[in-house]
C-alpha cells in the first residue's frame, strides 16, 4: 500500500476537545515509518531486491516489514514521539504505536505474500489485492478521501486550506498511479520489468524525499485548520 497508509494519520483521539495529541504531519511520518526504515535499508544494500514468483513481483523486506520487526518499529516510533513530545504521555506513545503498526496491517491487504512472520521465516503473508491494480487504486484513494473528508468535518479553517488539501489529494493520486497502479497493470499484462524503476540508493532517496515533501505539504495545510470543540452536554 502507498497512499492508503495515510488514512489513519488524520484520526486523533483528542478531536472534539480543541487540542491535537498527534499532529497530522507527525502522523504522516508515523504511518510511513516502516517504509522510511526500508528506504535506509535499501540505501545500505540490505533490502530492496524483488523476487519474481509466478510472474509476480515479491519484495524482499524481512527487517522492515516482518510482523515481528513491525511491532518493534512501532514501539520505537512511539518512544521517539514521546521523547520529542513528552507531554503526550503514555497515550501519545500508544497512538503513534498504532499509527506505525497500521502500516503492516494495510500492507497485509494489498501485498502479495512477501510479509514474513519474522526475518528468515518461510511463513509470509499478503492478500494480493495488488493483483487487481484498479481495484487497489480505488481502495487506497477511497481510504485517503474518506480520511480527508473526516478531517475537514472535525476541523475548521480558511478556504485556502481546503484548496491546498484538494491539491494535495490530486498529487497523491498521481503518485499512487505512477508508482503503484501503472506497474501493477504491467504485471497484469505480463510486461513488468523490476529493473526498469529506481534501484538502490536512487530508490531509497526518492522514497525519503517523497515522504518528507508529503509531510511538509500536510503541515502547511494543518497550520490553516483548527480542531472543532464539541459542545459540552
């Protein structure tokens, strides 16, 4: 999954109280924390190989995306957040833990079976929705759209923020199609070449720049939106 990962980032347990426990831009980084780890591992030459099994690409991602290490990355992400935002307390840790681990849960839906139980395990998970690229595109962008609409409903701000959010959604849709859906169509038609895209350091840097720019963009939008306060009964 790619853009669908961002859907959980806008849900905050403090909505309705006029405060934000986890800023959305932090959520954008948290939900992609496992892929940020993957990018660094690719740059170091530890991960990044693509195995072709039955004409379908399977990623080699044992350290960044196994179930066991995903729980570890979620804990590390929560600890980093609590260190940077000490006032968030235990609740902040668990919210970020959930955001980071949501990455594995959502990847389980779309990935082909290449998510190992632990590094080196022969047991691998994946429901393979990526085998239906247009369905996967609709699923991921539908999740993102629902999340953005929810965020608009529970926050308030000037129209410029809404325009910025709409523009960001369109950009994210274009990225989703370019990097996920188009290669998925190539797999479906049998002319996918895993060596045609960015590899190694170039791939890792591209991922890091993309995640950084998306987090920066949502931070710009977030500055123009304020959480609504629910009326007290």
